[in-house]
């Protein structure tokens, strides 16, 4: 699954992500970032900022749900995929891309 950041100028392959964090950035709001390892180094990519911690937690939960749906879809049979598409087509345009909401 691909996550497109809030500014729509970068994307992250979620298969490489080790963790998703929420950080209180005081006046800038709450940052959601994705952490992964490249070589020996930890790297983080900013995914989006939200005014409240509650909203950041909602978005983080949306990411988890989207990845769960993607993983299930990726491994489903043809019949299972058809069922999932019919069930969720009103909510998701694609199962393999999650775009961070503006707010």
C-alpha cells in the first residue's frame, strides 16, 4: 500500500514502514510520521499535521484500517476480492493508495 503525504509531494511504501507515530509539535499541531530503516539508520517521513491529538489518532486508525483492508484484499480469492469491492466501493477508490486527509 502507498501512503501519499498531506502535501501530495511525497509517498511512502507502507510495506517498508516499521512504525507510525504521533508527535505533539506544540503550535504546529500533532504530526503523524512513518518510521522505517534504511541500512543502519532510522528514517522518518512526515505524513501530515492535525490540530488535535484526537484527529491525529483518528487518521492513524484510518491508516491501520486501510492497510488491513489492503492486506486482506491482496491475499483474497477472486470471489473474495469481488465481495470486498462491492462492499467497500462507496468508501475507497483504490485499495492500494491511502491519501492523508488535509484536516
